[in-house]
C-alpha cells in the first residue's frame, strides 16, 4: 500500500516538470519565429513611455527583425505591462510631427478681437436713431411750448437781420436782372433802327441828312447802352456772389449751429430728467453716460456758436465793402447814361476795371486762343 503510494508520487511530480519543459521549448521556438515578441519584454511606464535603459537594445533588435521595405517611422508597437493595466503605445513619428506642429503654429487670435463690420454699422444706426429720436422729441416739445430752449439773444438777432437782408438783396438782384434783360432788348432794337436809318440815308437822296442824323443818334445810344449794360451785369454778378455764395455759406453754418443747439437742449433735457429720478446702482451708470454725452454736445454747441459769430462779423465787413463799390458804380453809370455823358460813362467803367466787348467783333476762336 505504501509502496504503491511511493511509486505514484514521482510519476505525478514529473508530469508538471515535463509540461514546463515543453512550454519553455515552445516559447523559445515562437520567439525565434516571430521577432516582434521581444516587444513584450520591454518595460513600459504607466503613461506609455519606454524606459531609457532598454531603448538602444530594443531599437537595434527591432531594426534587424523588420523587413527591408518597412521603415521605423511606420511601425507601432503595443505592449501590456505587468504592473500597469494601461496600454503603452510607441509611435515613431509622434515626436517629429508634434515638433512640426509647434514650428508652424502662429499667433493666437481671439474671436472677440475680430471686428465685425456689420455690427459696427448696426451700432452706428442705433446711435443715429437714438439721436434722431431725442432731437425730434425736443423739436416737438418746443413747438408745443412744453420744452425749454437755449437762446442767445444777440446772436439770434444778428441771424434774423441776415436772413431779412438776404431776402431784400435777392429782390434787388431779381429787379436788376430784369432791367438788364430789358436794356439788352432796347439796345438791340436801337442798333437795328440805326442800321435801317443808315440804309435809307443811302437810298433816299432827298432825305439823306435826316436819315443820317437819326442813324448816328441810334447807334450812339446803342453804344452807350452796351456800356451801361456792362456796368449793370457787373453789378449783378457781384451781388449774386454776395447773396448766393457768401451769405449762403454763412447761413449753412447757422443751420449747423441750430442743429447743434437742438442736440444740446435734447441731451440737457435728458440729463435733467435723470437727475430728478432716483439714484441707485442701475441709474448711476445711465446718469454718468448722459453727463458725458451732454458735455460733448455742449462743447460742440459752444464751438458752432463761436464760428457763427466770427462768420457774421466777417460777412458784415465784406458786405459793406462790396455793396459800397457796386452801388457807386450803378449810380454813376445810370446817371452818365441818361445825361448823355459818354465820356463819364466810359470813365466809370474804367474806374472799376470793366472790359466791354467791342461791337461787331466776335469772340476769338479756340485756335486763336491757343
């Protein structure tokens, strides 16, 4: 009984030993057949990186075992570590690619820094609409007698006088143009009448002298009329420049001043309404912004008021100088013409440097001017 048990013990113990030898031989055979199994022996850290102590030996064995057409950058080796459940991956091209990505990376641009033209236009439209609304409300309240307006009595009086004078100067200009048109027609008729008398003087021998006197008289009147017409047209051109350019330019500045005054009063009223209301965390920023806008429009209003005052002063000086010369010219020319004083009429035109077109002489052609 005991011998049987002693015989069986060596048989049972030898069986695992034989299996272990067999498995070791199979593992060595597989290791020889597949060179990639050496990757399982590479220690890998928990983050998948290879330890430096085995790096050179592993790369040398790997290059020997790879086929000739397969590069190292195309391989990817996976190993399972015994100490860590995580999988370690070694990619030969990872470091190079990341380095290229770093060299190609440019400055970082935040999306908030990029300006959108559509949003800018929308903001401008919003500000314009708000300003228009405030100004319209101010104008309506002034017309209804509910709102207050800022008035500079001295400046407003000067502006009213300027507008009234402009209307009167426009009337004088219109009448002078009518006189010029009528005088031109009269001069043209006198010239034709003088030619008719001269023709009859040659064909009617018995009335040769009578027709001749009348022909000379009409031609002289036509000549003096042309001289007077030149003086009147010069007067019209000067007054037209004064009314439609100089005064109109000043009135454009006055319109800008009035617009600035309306904006100033609109934002002043808005600030007064906010100051009358409660002061808390919500209203204080609005009051501060309204104060800033009010101050900006006040500066604009003061600047425009100063510009209008300066332009009115220079306009008055220029107007007096221009009208003085033109009124003297108009008076002396009319008086000399109806007095029949041809020399005085021509002297008046020379005094004001007025050049008249010689009767019967056409204007030079463009070829002669060149």
